[in-house]
């Protein structure tokens, strides 16, 4: 029995993965996400990412087997909670601050959503990875902002507009490039919050 057989496939796979440092792995992830933004999901290939990162395509296939698995891993590596530190003591100001922060990363995330649009409808794993990385963390953080507003007595817990705030915030970021040909910048998103979100919540 060879040592490879004795170790078993899981041990061998772990050994192979250990040859890539976390920093190098992140280079691969950054490269594939950037190429998706620029070229669209369908145009991106494992060979193209390998060429741009100066590695062999066998390295990528050995690590992730298929393009969807590779992209799903890259999406999960991008997971961040950008709204997590917002707590000004005022619901209205928290939402304005969320708008400013959203605009800082909204262009890149919106481009990624658009580029993945068809693929995520066809691949449940990609859709799940996108939600875990870029959608669910921010929805949870927005819900925390709203919950604190309820706890402070600024808005009733059963206010009918509360469940729709995440859809308003994320929807306008995705829709503006389609409707107006421009990404939502900080001024635009703050104006949107003041003109649409706050009035819907009964806040001035």
C-alpha cells in the first residue's frame, strides 16, 4: 500500500491545497471576480484566470475542479459586513450612514451582480454563495439597525414599511445603472433615503 493510499483522498487533497498560501489563494479569488466584473461570467475561463495570475491551469482545476466551484469559493472569500459598525443613536442618521457606506462599494458589487445575473439563476450553489457573501450579511446588519430604532422607540415594531427597507436600499443600487446609466453615488443614495426610505418609516 502506498503512503498516498494509506493517507486517503481527503488527506491527499489537504496536502495539495497546502501548497497554496492564503495570500496566493486570495490573488486567484480577486482575479476571477475582477474578470467577471469586466467580461461577464460566461467569458471567464479557468485558463484565462491562470494566465492572468501566472499559474498553471492544472493548479486551479486541482483546487476547485470546476469554474462554478471556483467562483463560489471566490465569492465566499469576499464576505464582509460593511454596515456592522453603524450605531449613531438615531435611526434616520444610521440609514443615512448606511447609504454613504453602501455607495463606496456599491459599484463593484452591482457590477458583479449584473455579471452573474444569468449564471446564478442556473446554478443554486453560485446563488447561495452570492447571498452568503454579499447579501445576507448586509441584510442582517440593516435589520439590526432597524431593531435598535424600534428598541429606542423611534418606530413601532409592527410598522408595515420595516420589512421593505433592505429591498429599497439594495433595489435602488441595482436599478439606477439600468434606469439612468449611472451608479448610485453617496449623494444620490442619501437623497433616496431622505426622500423615500425615511418618509415610508414616518421619520423626518
